[in-house]
C-alpha cells in the first residue's frame, strides 16, 4: 500500500470519528436545553384546574377560590339580584360584554353557564386591585340606586353582579370570566370549559 493511500484512509477515519463524536456531543448538549423547557411539578400545579364545591353557598353569598394565583369568586345570586341585572343596563359601559375576556357561553346578561352562579376573576380591570363585594340593592354606602355588585376602592370603579363595568369609571372593561364547567350540579371545575381551545 502506498503512503498516499494510507494518508487517505487515515483522513477518512478521522472524518468519520469526528462526525460520530459531533453527533454524540450534540445530543448530550441538547438534554439540558430541552429539560429547561419542561414545566416543573410546581408550575403544573399552579396552572392546573381547581375544583370548587358550590353546595354550601347561600343565596346572595360569595366564596373565593384561587386559580393560577388569582382569586376566583363564585357568587350565588338571588332572583331579585338577577332581575336587577336586566333592569340596570343603562348605567353600564359594555352591557353586552363585547369587549371583555370571557368564554362564549358567558355572552349573556348574567355572564355564566347557570344564571344563578356567577364565576368571575376577582381583579379590577383598571390596575388590578381587588374590588369589595357589595351585594345589597340600595346599599347605604353605594346609594339608593345601587343594584348590587362590586366596588373597587383604589380608584372608584363599579361593577354589577355580573362583573360588568359602570360607565364613567377608570376600569376600561368588564371583569374577566375564567373558563369553567360543571362536573355535577354542585361541583365546578375552574380552568377548563367545554369550548374548543379552553
Ligand atoms: S384598580 Fe380598580 S379602579 Fe383602579
């Protein structure tokens, strides 16, 4: 065998070895890169749907759950409060909820699957304060024409008992309705709905 052909064989061997090592190196390097994009168990738990029991909620009462780090309110509305929702739309900025964040099923006056139960993200849409619950019609602080709802103490925004914002206040939109669904008549799953993509 000539020295030229020995050199050629050696060069081909070295090229092949470098390719294989390069391939191994690439896959070793890829492992930590991919693993940084795997959600941790804690992150999964924070984003997971939350189950809520509603059988103990009295008419006119509100309970709070936490979902994705946010307060989610469930309010059981009385017949009187539901009627007020239809009667007082003149004071609202967006009574049809055309500009708000909500599932399609909430595109109605009561903004819910079951008109009796409101499920709402309890955060003001102005700068994120938590509004207080003022459920009474003719509240002594809110005035005789108050129809029940939520009042944000930070800058005075007002919302009705569907989370719809009053006209002329700082909050720009209605409060958000999260995705949710009924598992049974008395159990709600917050964070998942039957709608595509939720
Ligand atoms: S944060 Fe609610 S009115 Fe400003």
